[in-house]
């Protein structure tokens, strides 16, 4: 990165540092009532601590990897239990702004912080049968081998939750492996006549790579 680009980045970070990020007007712009003064000061201080370290890094011409590590460190200083949903979303918006200044892809980390890790139960797969929970939507596709209905029962949705994974499943009727792509906004679900075999996170697999993994499973687990 050239000196001019570094200077532009540093100037943007310094402007971010000086901003009153949780002022009453900023809350009103989001259509929300302000949180307590003490909490706003705490959030502002934690963001500024992170921003100051990013400024120091930017002056050295640091790599994207170093910036991303510092963003992760900064985000980890926020204890999620201290904040409600609106506050957490506000925090994430500011970290997104920082990442854009740095030209760092940080959306996946923010999604995981906001909604929880997929593998740690963000999408809680309830071990229930159809009818024993409040099913609000049913997704269905045919097994590629026997045409049995592979149904996914959505029990809770929340707007903004990304579609985290490709699911490799096993049909209970014939044992064939299939791939299910559920879509976004699903917070919890259960499933009918199939068994979950693997969840392939979309941060690590493209659709083509997921299909290749499906074929591997079909070959090795005949």
C-alpha cells in the first residue's frame, strides 16, 4: 500500500475516532431511544480503543490479516450479555464501518458474534417430530434417489440471520445422501425423514465445493 493510501486510511480512522458514535442524534437516526449515558460511554470507549490500535497499525502499513486480527480483538472486548439486540446491531454497524475503511471482509465474524456460532447452536436443531412444536413453515424437496419428501420444519425465524450452511443429509427411506440449502432468516428448525450428516459452512465452501463434498460422501459411505 502506498503512502497516499495509508494516509487516507489513517485520516478516515482518526475521523471515526473523534466521532460521537452513540450521541442522541445517532440513536434517533436509527429510530431508537438512546441507551443509558454510562453504557453509551462504555461502547464508545471500547470502539475507540480498537480504533486507536488500528490507527497505529495503519501507520506501519499493516496487512489485511493484521487488521482483521485487531478487529476480532476489539469485538471480543464487548461482552454480548451487556447489550440488547439494538445495541449489538449498532456495535456491529460500527465494526462494519471500520472494516470497510480498512478494506477487510469482516461480515462473517460480525454475523457469528451477533447471532452465535452455527456449530455452537445458532440454529438449534430441535430433536422433535412434526406436530410437537410450533411449525411456521415447511421446506420440502424430493430425495434424488427415491423421491421421498425430505422436509425441514421451521420453528422460529428472525430477519437478518444469514444462510450459514449447506446441509448434507441422509434419506431415511433409502439411505441416499442429499444436499439441502435452507435459505436465510432461520433461527431454529427440526427435520422429518432424513438424518443430518454434515453442515458445510458457506464461509468455507462454495456451492460447487459443497456438491463435490456430497459426491465424496456418496462414494465413501455407500
